C-alpha cells in the first residue's frame, strides 16, 4: 500500500452523522440499504447506499450514529443517488461492520 502524507489525509472529509431513515434497496445488484443521514446544520441530510444487510436491519439503523466521507462525488446506484460513503470494516466472512463512534458526538463533527 502506498504511503500518504498528512495533507492527503486532511483532504478526506470524514464526519459523524445520525441515521434518520433507512429502507431496503431491492433494486441494488447486491443486497443493500438506503440511508438518510443527518450530518448537522452546516452539511444537512445526505443519502447513501450501504451493503450492510448481513449485520443490520433497517429498524435498528434509525438513530444510530455512523461515519461517512462527505466529499466524495455523488454516485448513481441503480435508481438511487448516493451522496456520501458510509465507512465500515469487513468481518472474517466479508460482511461489513459499520465504523461508529463509541460515544455520542455532535452531527457533523470531523474525524481528527
């Protein structure tokens, strides 16, 4: 893996937000969930498609804080426009586990 410098790291805008709405996404090629995430008053609500169905149901996602890259360009995923990249890690089976803060943080807070 290539090394990056601190300026490269600073260019990735990672923020915390709260999931306000979650819906199944049956039109996606791989099982996914559509998320609407509140990143605070300066950024607002952003949409994302996340392949997290192995570990998360829509009903438990609402109210959960997640971390996302907010300065990725939007990406069309089937009929849905994904505006942020929600972050996670692969478990031993290749399923995504969400990257989340371990204590509540204000929506829109930056990773530091």
